[in-house]
């Protein structure tokens, strides 16, 4: 198998019937970077910047942040990288961050964009480091745990201010700056049009979205496997996000664990996703699946399956059946 994945590395990620798909990888530290070449990923779909904060003993200074981001962009060597602003708080606690308190429901608490909008100095510093590291190149920035559109607007104000500040001091700015949001809080599902107008792209964080939609703690082993992410309600909802992106002509990717298992990656392609981001080790297995996949036929099959009575339809079984037929 490893031999097969190595052989597939330089093969274009195209389905058996000729549909091109972007297979990206998730990363978070400099040690992950060699995986970009080894996995054959088309770029980094999710760079979890909070990891640098989590392995440090104090807040990383702006210079250290800039150094890491530059290293990432250099290693990507022209491939796209999406940097997510720090997703700390909740279960990702920083022992040196005094502002945080014990919370009864950390997943629903003061975390990610909520925290950085309340401590804008943190966001400003990070944005400055990202802008400087991306001088002369494209910068893609993504906001985690967005719940309402105004959070994007407020973050954009902070980003714009940093851009003006740096240009005043004649810094080399990015050639383009794209701002995106993660779709991981269900409130966004009922404002998808507004969301698409407010951003340049979105990425579905299926780990958190599943946790919140199913009211199921992603870290609780007793229940984490109780409900199937390949159930009709969750897949219908993921399909709706992909469709909204298509209608608004905004790129939609998915970067949760779901993207990394061949059977669920297959389901995602079948409901309209054309860019997915996964752990580096999953790129080979997912590409092997893709090369054998008649995607048009699968899409038709998924349409039919998702229109059936959800109470009596086993989508995972249908996917397995389709896979064994092909
Ligand atoms: C997610 O929630 O699916 C996601 C990609 O982000 P994280 O796993 O870092 O919360
Ligand atoms: Mg998340």
C-alpha cells in the first residue's frame, strides 16, 4: 500500500471519470512541513496556528510568529496555504494565559474568534506577523468558530487596520489577501447567503460542526462514536453548504477528520465537495480511492439516497455497496 501511495504521489488528483479534486493537508507546526512533498498534497488547507502557542511557555512574540509563517510559506513553495487564526480557549488551554477561567462547557465557551475579538492585541499581533511573512505572496486567512457575521466584519476591520499600518511604513504587503470563515457553529447554516457575501471562502470544520449539530462531545469516548457522521441529516446539511458556496461562487473546502477516511471522503465528493483537507497520512489512501471513483455516478446515487426516508436509509451501507460495485 505504501508503495502504491508513493506511486500515486505525482499523479493528478482526478476521479476515474475525469473530475479534478483538490486534496490538501492539515498542519500546525514546522515539523509537519516535509509531509507536504511526501504526501503529494496540493497545499495546506488548514494551518492550525494555535499549536505554536500551545507548545510555548509564554505568548510567542511577533517575530517568532512571523518566522514560523515564513517557514510555512517558503516550504509550500507556491502551493496555497490557509492560515487559521488562533483557536485557543475551550479545551486548548494555554497555562500562561491568565485571562481564561475554568468553564463548565469549554467547547461552548470563550474561545477562538470570541477570545481574539475580546483581546484584539492578540489578533493584531498575529495578523501583523502573517502580513509580513506573506509579503509579495498570497495570504489566505481563516477565522475559527464564527457564530455571527458581525464577528467577520470586526475581524476584517482589525485586519484592514494592520494592512494600512504596514503600508504606511512601506512594508512589502501580500499580493492578495483572502479572508475566510470556518463553518463549525450551526447558527451559520441559517445565514449561508449572508456568510458567503461576507467572505472570500469558507471551510467546514466537520469535527466541531458534528459535535454541535449532534450535541455530542467530540472528546468523550463514551459517545463520540455513537452517531454516524455519514447519516442523512448531517450529509444533507453538508451538501447545503457546498451548494450555497457554488451558488455564491465562493470556494468551499472541508477540513475536519471526515475528509481523511476514504469512505467519508467519497461521501463528501458525492455531495459536491471538490476540495478537502486532511491529515497528511490520509492523502495517499484518499487519492487511491479518488482515482477509482466514477464521481458522476456516485453523485446521482447520493442524490437518490439522500432523498429517501432518513429513518430507514443506511447511507454508509449504500456507500459501501457503491464502493464494492466499483
Ligand atoms: C474542525 O472542527 O473540524 C476543525 C478542522 O478544527 P479543529 O479540529 O482544530 O477544531
Ligand atoms: Mg474546530
